[in-house]
């Protein structure tokens, strides 16, 4: 994407060409309050991450619980069997028993973490700086003795004394760690301080690769990750949907798409982002916010009349990148902010053409409406009332139906379910397994209302197929 500042960014392209993506959804992501993946879910997520092309998968901390241990072991085995290409990492405290557990799962790498700020040393470890250096050196060397690669994570590095941090990294490197992660544990870095931070460390302690692990407490994680790469970091820790402790870390989708937009580099397979987004949303139980960049329901949903007019003329007017890049499509809201062009386009999409006078009357009715969103069905009703034309089949008969619904793989099942739950006439919505994703129970006084309900259901964004069955008889218990 060309901007007046593209030349400034151009010099950093080589840094992003070699950056590696480390996905920590299975470890950091499971530290999200309320999240607990099953072993099978972890295996499925790991395979999908590998299909996307992430370079490293942090599979978990084996000493935490038996199921975590088993998941890491099985993911490591999948790597040995050739089912996964990414490097598999087992997490560990700087404790021999943890390292032993991690080594038993046979990962490619063991990642040891230890708090290095004075806050952590005094309050958590109760160690002097010198004692901490001794622990770090000994534990990295111990992990290395298992014949695996070792990464050392300097927890709370962004609040550590810089001169002491240099000693920490030097100690870990000399003990055998080929990668060191500098963790912004409470998210206090900014893009410019992150860049300066990594520029300093890569020069002060060379001959080791640096990772950035940025938390999002102040909403800076993605920007700080960019700054870190510009300063010399060669790996960025991410999670799907930005999951993680407290408010999480860098979202995989945002980092990958931002790199594509600014540097025209596809560091992972972008066309698979919506599928992994939906999978992790479903398994984690944490719904993606409607207004989340890139993958949220509103990311390509335009509202203001001026915006919609611009989009209809040239999508680049109000989109930083085309939704097709990640397998999505754009749409626009019909409400009091809507302009004439948007209403005309929406009606034509529904197969309805009206003259300019009727169109203006429809627009006037829309602007009088108190509804936050006008569904396609409501819009058709307004068009019928204003034009005096019957735009839907009409019949009469008491009726009840069950609708089986197939949701687009690029949509969120839970999000579609929420939208359906507020449609008039929908009495129950359930997520199901099998060939369909949702089961909806509908009640209507006649076929006229039923058809209106079905039109509303079929017009719901994210639905790609429906199968309706009429209830003939019911036996009460």
C-alpha cells in the first residue's frame, strides 16, 4: 500500500522478509481466563497453524497438567511423523523438574523463562541479580544437555535494568541458548521504544537471535512488535485472536495482514486466516469482538452514506486492503445514515428495482426508522409499502418449521447464531455437529410470515445454505 511514508518503510522490508512467526495459542492462549482446550482441539489447532505456515508452535508447558503434557508429546510426535513442519516448542520454568518434563515430550526446543526485572527478582524469585544469573546459566545448560535447542525468555525485560539485561542475555547465550525472547510482560513498550530497545540489545549482545513477546495491556502489542522487528527482532510471538494472559498478546491475523499491507510480504497463508479464527473462537469460547480489525464482523461493514458511496465507486476509498485477501467480502449497513446509492445497490442485490421517486421515498422511510439495523426483510417491507407492489409470495396457513443451516467457513458460527436469535419468529437456535452448523426452530402463523422469516434467515451474513423441514405433527410428552 503506497503512502507518502512508503520510502521510510522500504528500508525495513529485509527485516520483515526474514521474520519468523511463533504462535503461542496452545500455551499463552490457554492462559486466557476461562479457556481450556482439549487434547484433540490442540492437535487440530496445531495442524491448522502448520498449514498456515507458522514457523514455530509453542505447544504448551508440560509440567502444568497431565493433559498439557500429553498434548505437547503428541504434537511433537506429529512433527516426527512428518504431519507438521513447524518447530515444536515446550515451555518450562527455570526448574530442573519442569525441564525434565519438557524434555520427555521430545520437542525441537525447550523455552525457559525467568523474571529479570528488579520487581520480579525481589517479589517473585527472591533472588539477587547474581543469584538469578547463576540460575539462568545453570538451567539453560541443563536443558541444552538433552540435545535440544533452547530459547531463554527474559520475563519483564522491558522493565529490567538495561545493563543487567545485557548480562542476562549474555549468560543465556553462553550457556547454549540460540534464541532469547525479550518479554514486554505488562505491555509498556511503544513502537519507538521497542525499536530502540532491540537496536540496543542486538548490538550490545550479538550472536543470538531475538524474539519479541509483547502483551497488549495498553493496546500497543502489534505496534511494539513492528518496532521490535525494525530494531532487529527475528521472531514475533502471536496468538490466534490475540488470546493470552489478561488481555492477550499480538493477534496472529493482524500481524500477518499488516506485514502484507505495508511490505507486500505474505509471511503466512492469509487465505486460511478466517478458518483458524473461527476454529479458535469456537474452541476457546471467546468470541471475536465485532469491531476487531481484520477479522471482526464489522471490519468490512460500511455505514455512513459518504463511505458507502465511496466504496461503491472504488473500495480503496475506505479500505486499507481488499477483504478478498483473506477470503472475506464487504457489505454495508442500511439505517438512518444510509445514502441513496447504498439503498439502490442493496435493493438490486435483493432483485428489486425501483424508479428514482420510489427510491427517495424508501430512503425517507428508512431515515424515520428507530431500528439500529434494517434487515433485508425489513427493507423489503418498506419497499412494498412505498411502492404498493407485492415483492414476496403470500399465503395463509398455521405453520412451524425446523431450519438446518450451513455457515460459511469464513464466518463465525456463534456470531451467526446471535444474529438469528433476534429474528422475529425464531424461537430457538442451537449449534450442532454434522453436515450443518446450526439448527433453528421457527414458528409462524402462516406461510406469508414463514417466508419472511426464512428470507431474513437466508439473508443473514455468513449463511451459505439452508434446508427447511415443515413440522407436520408433534407429540407432547
